[in-house]
C-alpha cells in the first residue's frame, strides 16, 4: 500500500459506530424466552406473564431469600425458564456500552492483503521467553526488569528474510494469567517455551490452556539445551501428555530444540513462524479505518496518556479520531517500539498512540471513525457505565463481609498490565475463613483520596512500582494508614497469603531516608549527568539506595555514584540543603523529578 497523505485524500472506508447498534426485544418468541441482559424478579415475571410470588417461592425452597428488585443471573434465568417449560436464548444487544467489542464489518475479499503474523511467547518464569525475544531483537530487555522477570506486555515488530513478524512478550509467572490470556486473544501463533532442564511447570500448563482456548497453532521451543543437565526428551514426553506431541515423535506439533542465549536454532524457529503464516494466509483490509486492541497503557509526564495498540484490521494514521473504551482523542503522535515517529500504521503493527484524553485499560478495543461527535458521545456513555459498575462493586465489597475476616486493599500500579495481573492474582487467593477485598484499584501515584478511603475502610495501600510523595507519606503517617511497596508480583502474592493466614514472618522492606527535588541538570562529557537538587525532607546519604520518581511513578532504581555540597565531596546532606548528585547508570532525568533514598530494614508487615 502506498503511504498516502490521508489529509489530502482519505479513501479509507469509514466505520459508522451507531449503525452497529442492535436492540433485542426481551420476551417469549415461539416458546423461547429471548433476553440480552440480567433482569429483576419483577421484570422477569412480567415478561413471562407469571406471578412474581411463584418465582420467589422457587428460590425460597432452595433457601434463597430474594425480593422483587433482586437481579437474576443468566444461570437463574435459564433455571426459571426450564421450571416454567420455556427454552431460552441469550442474544447480544449492542449499544454505546459494548459497541467497541461487537464491531462486525464484512470486508471485500478483493481488498484483503497479506499481513504479518502476530506471535505471542508464553511459558514459565525463567524459562527464557525474554531472552529469546532479546536475541531476536538484538537488545537487552532482561537487565531492566525487576527480578529478571518481564513485568509488562511489550509488542515489537522484527524483520526476517524481508518479512515482518510481530511479537507480543507476556510475563511468565502464574500471577500474570490474565495478561497471558489477553495476549492469546490477539495472537495468530503461540510460541510455547519450555526449559530443557526444568520441564513443564504449572505456569506452562496455564499457557497451554490459554493457547488452546484461543484456537491458534502452537510451536514449542525447548530452550536451554546447552545446559549440562538438559533433558529435552523428558520435556517432549511431558508435552505429549498435554496433546502436544512433537512431529519427530509422530505428532503434529512443531518442536524446535535450541538455546535462546546462544541463538541456537532461533533461525529455524523464525522460518517455521513464516511457514505457518503462509499456510494460514493471514490477511487484512488496509483500505478502511483501523480497529484493534490496547496492549499496554501508561501516563507519561511529557506526552500525557499513552496507549500501545496493536492494529488488527485497517490503517491507523496521524490525525485520526480514535475511541478506546471510554477514552477518546485525535492521534497526535504515533511511535514505534524504538520511539521513532510513524505517520501510518498497518495491520499487525504495534504503535504507541499519543493524543487521547485519558489512560485506557490494557485489553480495551479501539475503533477509528470520522464522526468525532459520535466518538465523544459513545465514550461518555462508556465512562458513565464503568463508573456505575465500579460504584456498585465497591459498595458490595464494603457491605458484604460474609462473616469472614476481611483484608481490604487499595492497589495503585504504574501501568494497566500490572493492575490486571494483580487483580487476577488476588481473585484466586483462597484462604478459608478470610476474604481479600480490592476496594479500589487504579493506575497512577498514591493520592490523598486513597489515604482517606484507606482510613475509612481500614485498608492497606499497596503500591506496585509507585511510591507516595513526601507530603502524601506525611498524611498517611498522620492518619496511621500503612503503605507498602512491591515490584515483583509473586512476592506480593506470598505476603498477602501470609497476612490472611496470620503466618507472616518478618520481611525486609524499604525505609525511606530522604527526598530531593531535581532543580537543574548539567551534562558532563566525563562525569555524566550532574543533577542539581534541593533536599526536601530527611537526609540524602551517599551509601543509601536511590530511586527516581516521576509523577509518583518509579522510573529507575539505582545508586548514588557521587555527591557534592558546593565544591566539597560529601556523604550526607540534610533537609533544606542544595547538592549535586551523579546517579549510577541513569542519565534520563528531568527537572521536577524526585530522587528518593532508602535503606532495607527488617520489619513485620502490619506492625
């Protein structure tokens, strides 16, 4: 496709969102009860022309006390239909609240063109997923990740034999089940990576389940065959038990033995990806406005809300009006994975979109339309619907303790991917006689309103890759609200489980020692970046650990290389003093950033 200037002549087919709306008339049709959404007891009784008392009696005999305004679940509606000798059928009604996930456009076959395959890498933690992608991309992702584990989904496009392949890198620990599921839903091919020295683990099984549920082909890469204790045959035997029998064993699963670290047989893996793509003939229509899904999102201090999106069909261009969940805007800037600006993004291409009015949720669908008025109206309806759902959820949590010991949590994270992963992990924690309640969960720094809610509901605040400012910390201390920080999800899970069981041993936590605001920055060819700071609170110690905060979000964890006051080299500066700081291996500072120092101390959570 030619890189047209769409501003001069845009020939792409428009998407009329309101034309996608579909009403469902609830009622009995030819002996079948048709419905689209939950109904109250009163509403259902009127639709089937039966006394509400019969419905209430039906549940009363089961030991359930309902009233006329009780909302019936889909299962309860089906149960009642069978009780009253009706068949039942649920149909999807499409309106402003769900139109983005129910777009149906019939493309002209003559306009369909080949597109790159979208490949998701899945598997157990530390089996080499990021190392494999790192080798393919020729960069170093692992070194910047906490604990050596990929904490966010990343989307990257590479070229092999003059053909493009899009990779989605998903975290591997069991806590990231939801993120892996989201990856499988947008992928064409799954690469399942299994370590030859470790074999199949529970997280590997989860990845297999997600890949099979997505109905996509699986290529197995048996990694680490270069290790002395490697036993690839054992891994292949375990895979065969999961219906993934290797071709060399008479099965149908493409299985490649190699080393991500050394690059052994990685070329064979890429060749098989392209072969599968050719066989499955992946195509898309470039001549219509884009649709797709959010892979990741965050709030960037310089750019504002940023969404990493994957175009699934159509073409996305600079200047397009876009709606993503309840968020909308006009595409002001598009950046590729190397932060290079692009003007047009094609199917299967991941890009960062700047110009939207808020941070969307990872996994949200997006649609481009020329009708800005419709976009704004639908976005407002979606936001209103989400606020109502969140309010109802928070109210149900605060009221329904079910007679159990309740641990209330307020969760704040740096990006939506982490938020979804932790929420999914929390929903699976099951400790008898206890209940874990997320009464608020959101992306961004910890705010005063978070502290107020924590105080009112007796909740702990968990910050994942976010830290409170000194003023917020002071308010929390005054209100006796506890704030705890994590940067690896499975460690958070272990602590929450121990809190619920009352078996938490002393743990090591970060104790803040000082905070300084960046006032000026100088670049020095030999020394590096010299940071002019004013110490706002506490004291900055040369030997303490350090992190850089930007809008309450941790952007770097490092050490202090050197520190001066006026012209003297010093080991400590206190509140109110100015100093010059050089950080170890980090130079991307901005005026207004906060350097926070801390030390590791032993403490029991909750004391």
